[in-house]
């Protein structure tokens, strides 16, 4: 599998949530409940930690080989599909939709970067297409079973890819 620009491809899909945590979000404030100054301190600390995480991720992407970036993309797709399951279970439909779209985007990117000279690429292209179509159906129906099926298959591909990377390093 050859990536056109694997660093940009991974950066496009791997983001760290940099929004500070607001423990009062969704709660109505009253005059009897003052805003605690520790909340501001926690938000500042969380923002700093997110900046470090963003820098770490950027460094990991910029120093990774194309093979490692492909592995990261598989991990990202699995992460987004797992998030979608959690969001569906908590009835956060728009967040589930967003997570499933992110997973679909990763599979689309993986499809677009296949080296068509190899027979394996045709198989992977069909498989990624199946994943995308299945995730679309799962998104429409909010069907956790369909998402889990794609997760299981993606994990198998990811594990096979990791094993191939290990074998090639020997």
C-alpha cells in the first residue's frame, strides 16, 4: 500500500480534542452556586495537556513510516467506530453520526492511496468499499451490530498489517 502523502492523510483524521472540560456544561447556574475557581485552573491544565498531546501526535506522525501511518489510520477508524457505539448507546445521535463519518473518511482515504499494481489492492479496495457501505447503513439504522462487524474485520486487517510490518523488519 502506497500513500500519496501519508503524513497529511493521517493528520487529516487524527485529532486530539482540545476543548477544555467544563464541569458545569449543561447545568443551569443559580445565584446560590458560585463558579469555583478550580474549574478555571482545571481548564487551563487540561488545555496544556491537550497541547502536549497534539505536539506528541504531530511528532509521531511526522516521524512515522508510511507503514506505521497505515497502522495509525486503522487504529483511528477503530477508535471512531467505538466512539460511535458509545454515542449511540447514550443517544447522542449527532456525535455518533460524526464519528461514523470520520471512520468512513479514513476508509475512503485508504482506498484512494492503494497501489493498483498489486492484486491485493483490488481485494482491499472491495473490502474498504464494503466497510463504507456497512457504516452508512449502520449510521442510518443506528445499528451497533453492523458497526461491531466492521470493527472486528478492521481489527483483523490491522493485526495482519502489524504482523507483516514485524516480519519485514526481521
